[in-house]
C-alpha cells in the first residue's frame, strides 16, 4: 500500500510508539485487502468497550495505548459499555465488574473518545454525510450507515477503529470503493411486513447472504426504526455490512443475474421459533439496537403488561425521561447483550430483537423469547 512521507514517518515511530502501532494495524489491514492507499475519514465509532466482551486482555490493551497521551484526530464515539455508568449501583450491576469498566472508560476518554456509549449514534447527532468515509465498528451501526445514510465504512474491529481514530485515516478497500457497493443476492418479499417482521427478515436474509450485499424487493416504505431492526438482524446472523432496498436506501445497484430467493411468511415464523428458547422471562428487554426517543415514548404510551420492562438507550435520550411507569427502567450506556445480565440473576428474557435473542443465547447463555413489541407490551 502506498504511504505518504508523513505516514511513513508515523510508521517509523516519529510520532511515538502508540501511533506507530496504530499505523502498523492500518497498513497490515491495507496489505491484506489490497488497498492502494489510506484515505481520510470523518468519524469513528469504536466497539470493544464492555468489560464483559473484552475482559482483562482488552483492558490491558487500552490502558497500554492510553499511557502515551495520544489523542484521536477525528470525531470518535464509543459503543455501549457493560453498565449504566451513572446508576450502575442503583440498577444492580456487580461492583467488581464496575471497577474494571470504569478503567476502560477512563482509558478511552483520555484518548479523546466521546463517552457516548451507544450503537445508534445517528439518533444522537452523529449522522455522517452521504458518500463520506468513516470507520465504524458496531455491526448494526455499520450496516445502517452504509445502507440508510449512504456513508462508506467497512465492518471495523475495535482495534482497527481505534487506530483509524488516532491516525484519521483508514485503508481504501471494501465498501470504501464505489464498485463494491453493488447488490449481489436478491430477496423478493411477497408478504405485507409488520413492524416485527423487519427484525425477522433481517435475520433470515443475513443467514442466506453471509457477507454479500442483499437487495430486497417488494418493500415500498420503511421507517428508520424498521431499517435499524432489519440491518441489526442481518448483521447478527451473517457478515452483512450493507443492504439495498430500491427507492429507500441511498444506493440501489445490483449485479446481472443474481441468485434470487422468494421470502414467505413461513420463513419469518421459522426465525421466530428458532430464536425462542424459554417460557418464563424475568424481564422484557427493548433497545437492541438502542431505542430512539420516539420508540421509548411509544413503549410508555402502550404498556399494559405488569412485567418488568428494561429499555436500553443512550444517556442523552435517557435523560429526557422522568416519572416512568412503575415497571419500566431505562438503562443508559449499555445493552442486554454487553451487560452482565447473567451475573445479575437474569436467566430468561423476552425481546423484540432477533439480534438480542441471538446473542443472549449464544454469548450470555441466557434463554430468550422473541415476540413483537405489541405482544410484549400487551402481556401476550
Ligand atoms: Fe447495540 Fe447491544 Fe444490540 S450494542 S445492536 S444494543 S447488542
């Protein structure tokens, strides 16, 4: 990969050991994927923030990188952490966990990364421009940015997004290149979609697409909430980083003669059945990906169940709600997947998110029941 004189100097250590390490990560990635050069980015979104997912090795890594006082050079936001950073004690998070989590946040903020702790930065003001290059790493944020916002990002890992944040650049390959932003596999939707169907459809499409770009036909309108649910599902069951819905997403090119799948009601029912293991949830969990302000208002207006409802969102949005119904708690900075729910006594949860059901079962070993938001709120 071609490097400018300035980039070569950083690689040689003239800006310190940590920036050299960051540059080495970017150059290695660029060489693996045949990038021609590094390109400037506008923002990063950095995953690998929860102590639950990165453990002591990740904590050591971040404290090592923070020790040289390096600073990010572009707008950089954090993905959710493992707990509500203000109310962890009141909400029952374990104290040992909290100590390590606080050290991770301290290391990241000392490098200039915003303590945003959300996977939906676009609900909180970080909305990249159409056609701009970014380096985001949480998979649902990546697929939303590429598809709905028309920004250009690969699915970065935590270390590569952090490296991009410190250098302000990323290798020019994959979805940074126009010619790769083309649909490769087609799904025809032959049914009317409900709100809940979008998360099921995303998961179904992700399983069949793997890391191809799916094109979805037969969908005439979709809200941000629905597209968010669809993308999160597809990115959880497959390696999908972008989807196309003609007349809805920003781009809509497709290769000649793609493989075509017809999607039926039975396909979606099968996903719901597959992701439902368990019968007696201790909590109902909403907010994977994080809820918007409008979604939380809707939940509050429509709640009829007496079960405990936990909503996950950003602090910025949580702070807008006071006087909640007695059985609703709002958690900021974290989510049902990256928080240590198993250590907090949760053995089974109910959710409306295929991604949450997938990861609570596979990562946390918590049983989950997948149902529509309407059914969960009405106690069905
Ligand atoms: Fe976001 Fe956590 Fe789901 S990071 S997409 S709420 S797994």
